[in-house]
């Protein structure tokens, strides 16, 4: 590997912006030691680290900052290896998540789900049957990122409907996923919105997120408002 962990930390410190640190601190509860490094810089650094020696980096990386965690997740997503090789790293990384930003950035970068969709889906389903908040959120975000297709829809909705976990970030991820499914496949998702076993908060948030989109018609928005639970 061409750089040491200390050199990486120095690069992160040099790229940090105080104003961005303050902004991030307000919108990412649960994150510790935010430096204020923007995501495009982290993606460029992760690309280089994945190319140099991703396995060495992951072996020496620590959780000393929010950005270091983000960097680890991005490197996992960029590593040129198959799913059996990466799954232990994916599984271990999920256990380090303490906030929505690390979770969602990690999920968005796991392009291996496109290369090995069925194998990854089996792991996602196991996450959606867990009792850990960010494992559940990871599962929901992976569904909306990589499996928002007709062939998966019925199972996706059933998986999300069975999640029973009283956590804001879990409920919001489920609502977000359902809204994405609706925007892509409205006719297929209508029956689910009419009749589902979601808790009222998640159900209403899903409708709210759909209604915030410019992709629906005024009539659809009117009908959706009628489905909100009082």
C-alpha cells in the first residue's frame, strides 16, 4: 500500500472544512468526530485506496472519525472482489454503523449488488429479519437502491411490512423505499397503500414522501392524501 493510515488521516484533516463540519454535525446525529470532508473527495480517495490495496487498508483502518468510516464503506464498495470475499467485510461494517449517512452512503456504493444480485439479495433479506436498527435500515435502503423492479416488488413490500422496530431511522427508510417503489410502479403499489400492516407513522411518511415528488399528478396527490391515517 502506497500510504500509511497516518498519511490518510493527514489527507482527511487537510481536506476538512469547518463550515461543512458544522453543517454535517447538525444533520447527522449519532456521528462521532466529524471532520468536515466532502463526499466527492472521499470517493476519489477511496478509488485510489481500492486500487492500491483495499485489503490492507481495511485491515488497518479504524473508526477514529466519521469520514474514516465513510471511507471504509466506500472502499468496500469499490474493491475488485467477488461477494463471498467481500461479504465478511460488508457484514462487519454494518455493525459499525451509528448514523444514517454512513448507512446510506455505504449502501449506495455497493455496486456488487448489480453484479451478483441474487446472492446479495439473500444477505439483504437476512438483514431485514434482524433486530439491529442499522442492519434493518441497510436492508431497506439496499432494496430501494438495487431492487426497485416489478419482479421483486411483492416480496419487497412483504419484507418491509413485516419489520417491527420502533426506531425513527428504520421507519423512515421503509417509508422511503415504499415511496420509490410507488413512483416507479404506481399501479402495482396502490393496493398496498390501501391495505397494509405498517404502523401509522411509517404509512403516513410513505405517503408524504410520495406526495413531495413532482412525478405524481394532482389527482394522485389528492387520492393519496385520502389514504393518510388520522
